[in-house]
């Protein structure tokens, strides 16, 4: 039986597997890559949809730019707090908290839109979902992200 790619990487005597797609031999990396790709695609779709809705409701380029500004403020403002939380709190709890936060914000937006209320406040509250990428240890570039999986 051949050694697993993980054991081969930790055993210096084992032959090293190299190549462009060597990382794809590790099943956990394939799952991470697939999940990240799907999540990134969903976030792009959400951003385009939110921008489209703001422009459709207001026909204002200024409000369209304001939507991006609110998202940038959310990301820049909470990133230092996210770093402290990632270092001090259990990874599993952070994963649950950030996923719950994303679900709450998306649910509020969905309910507001399904009820037929054409208000701008849910659209401007939704960019705070970007805090998920700052707080989620699996999506942050933090050396201990595999501990959360």
C-alpha cells in the first residue's frame, strides 16, 4: 500500500511528489478548494445582485458607490477585531458564529425583499456580511486554519 500524500510530506525518506497539481492529491485540499470556489462564486453573484438592485431602485451612481464604501468600511473596521478574535477564541466557535452571522444577514435581506419592501436599508446592511471573511478562520490567511476543520 502506498503512503498517503500527507505522510509522504512528513517523511523525509519518502519520494517527494511534485508537479503542478500535486496538492490535488490530498483529499482535504480538494474539499477546501471546491468549497472555496463555490463560496467565492456565491459572493460574486451576491455583490452583482446587490449592485444591480441598488441601481434599479435608485438609478443613482452615487448610491451604487456608497454600497461598495459601506462594504469596505465593514471590512477595514472589523479586520483588527477579527485578528484578535482569531487568536483568542476557539476556532470551532468562530466558524459557527461567522456562519450564523452570514445566515442572519442573508435572511434579513431575503425577507425584506420577499415582502415587497423596496427599501435601501437591507441592501446597505448586507455588505456587513463581509465580516465573515475577516472572522472566519477557514477563510482567513491564518496559519492555524486547518485546526478548525
